[in-house]
C-alpha cells in the first residue's frame, strides 16, 4: 500500500479505531492502515479473554502468516498463556531466541508505535515419534481411535465403520492396541481360519473388508509411520505448563521431517486437540485462556475428510472453548475451512490474497463475503496488502465483532527464523521431559497376547498329533491280541481341538482386564494416567 505521512484518523477511521479501544488486557497486533497511511495512534488489538473464541489466520504463501503466529505466540506467552505451534517448515524455533535488531525492524516499530526489544521466550520442542529433532510425541492406537486412524489410512466410509467394529472388539476383549503391530495382529486374527467365527459375533464385518484394512495398515507401516504409535504415550497436559517466571511455555512441534506425510501430522494435531478435550474440565469463560492451539496447514485436515470426521471436528471446536482452549486455524483462504467450523472462528487475521487466476478471483470474492460490512473496498485492499499487513476483525470484550481494520502488524521480538541445529538439540536434551518420553517402550499388548495364544495352541496341536501317532503305533504292535471292541475314546488331538483352544481363542483373551473402553465423540479413548 502507498505511504503517506500519517495524520490523526477521522471519520470512518476514527470509528474503526474506537472499536479497538479495549479497557482490559489485550494483545497488540499493529496499527491501523487508512487512506494510504499507517496510524500508530490507532492500535489494533485483541482482548485476552476472547482468545478462547477461536480464530483464523489466512493468506497466500509469503504474506507473513508465520510471523503473525510468532507475534501472537510471544504476547500470549508474556501474558502467562501457554501456546502450541506446529512448525511445518522449521522456521518457528526462533521464538526461543532474542530477535536481531536492524534497520527494517526499527522502521516497522516506528511505523506502528512499537517499543521493540529483542526477547526470547520459553519453549519446548517436540517431534512426532522421535522423527527429526524434538521430544518424541507418540500416541497409542487405542487412544488414537478408529475415526482418526481411518483418516490417516485413507479408508472409505464402509471401511471406517468396519475399523470401528474392530476397535470395539479389541476394547471388549481387553486387547490393548498400543502400536500398529497390535492392530495388525487383531485384524489378522479375525480373518484367519481360527478367528473368522469371531467376525459373526461382531456383526457387519466382512472378511474382504477386514483384509483391505489389514493391507492398509501394512502399507502404512512400510511408509515408516509405525514409530508414531506406541508408548510412552504423550500426555497433552504438558502443553499447559508455564515457566518459572510466569510466562507461558510455547510448545513447538517440529514437522519438517514429516512434511511428506501431511495427512498424518494434521490428523495427529487433531488427536492432540481431542485428547485435551477429553481431559480438561469445564471452566466457562476465563480472564485468559488455558492454552491457545495453532492448527497450521488446516486445509490438510479437512481435505478428503468423511462426514463423521467433519462432524467430530465441528463438535470438538464448538465445545473445547468452554474448557479454556482457543484454536486458531491457519490456512490460505477461509474456503479451506468448512462453513460450520468457520462460523465458530470469531477472530480473523486475513493476509493478502492473489487474484492471478479465475479460481483466485472466486476465492477472493468468497473471502470478502465472510467479513462484516466495511468502509474499505476489501477486494482492492486484500490484493494490495504488503508482507506483514492484514485485514483484521476480532471479538470485543462484549463478544461483538469489531470493525474491519486494515492493519500493519508489529514485528516479532524473537528471532524471525530457525535457531542453530546444535542449539535446538541442546534445548531438547536439556528439557526435563526428554527422559520421560525419549525411549520407546514395548510392553505386552494385543500382539504379544495373540502370539502367545497362537503358539500355545500350535504346541498343543503338535503334542496331540505326536500322541496320536504313538497311540496308533502301539495299537499296531498289539494287533495280534484282540480285545473286545468298545467305543473308542476321542484322540488327544480331537480333544484339544474340540476343547475350544481354537474356537474360544478370542473369547478367552483379556477377560481379566475388565470392561470395554469408553470412547469420545472422536472415537479417542481416555488414557490411563
């Protein structure tokens, strides 16, 4: 946007500025842009209490979305609010280190009325399953649940329903699904000659569909996804911590090593959110959120999602607000987010959009329609915004939408780029959480139980066959001395098979573990603390 000497805002600009004059604690996003000028005396802010009302950060690639996340995360941390960020490209780790002063930073600070000070913020760095740098984050298959797992396995609706039945069976039989080999073992058992009878008891699960699911699990493992499932399972309450100085800890999930698995990491983010939803109590509206969760690359979550999956997302987002958690979806255009979810996002930061193609122009018009009426020509403004500028509307302290404000955003005070790899490694290994989650544990679960039962059955069958052969040999040797014929007793092999070692294999497994696991709206299961 063209620069003119700033003047005190008047007319519509004064009305817009008045809409952001909040009395309570608020985050400072930047300064109002109006009629070609930037007005540092007209700050654009967002009240701290409404950050659990969710939000959207959108814009074309290269328009500054990541720096906006960094800016908001810094201020939340400074107010004592923990933050979760997904670092897709590996450039968010700099939030832990002081920023670098320079001409551009000083120029931006002067334009928006910011007293810029280089500041680093307390951070923890995580990695999915220990892939790449970070404290390993793992989930058990049981807690991940059938709905989310169907998403990463790319199952259709029928297969998703069938996977749900398989989980129901495993839950009821006490077969703990810790990792993928446990799930594969249960499915393989259900399609085996021994276990086929169990399918009838489940109802509605065909051998063919179970076979498709088994092949999907195997292919998924071959892609290296097995490491993301297992124990120790990550406790998502770790995201709610504050540092000794009272600042909120910024949890950064490092994802560059799994950029080629977008369905996996986006669904894992949803598991984290669902797990928090499980465990947190209802608290209503607070003076500040317990956590603000930034859901980056949100379009990956919704792409190809089933109706059940979308319904679960919508319900989780709607209800988690009352548990003190705010969720910000980060994507390119609002149309990437389903309308039922978009309707719940009261805080909007829209960076520049491009209109190079007919599809771009259509997306631009659709985006403009999602904003309240405004004195701006939003189509013109949205295509003319520079890097680090955005169109903003948030909820006021009363919960009403603020006027639409074109805004020049503040500069982050932490490092705008990645920290050194050695510094990142030192931060990870120096964390008190590293020893708790670093090493994977493989305890007895469904795979071991089924394997042990199968080996016991095979050993009994071999022993029975050997005894039967010995019995036949003994009869042959004594054939000369005929005894009065009597009704033959069943052979040992017949006794073994008829006794139910094979038929009741699944029915006997895990009964000592008790009742079936209860599952949430997402099919996720509450972990045992």
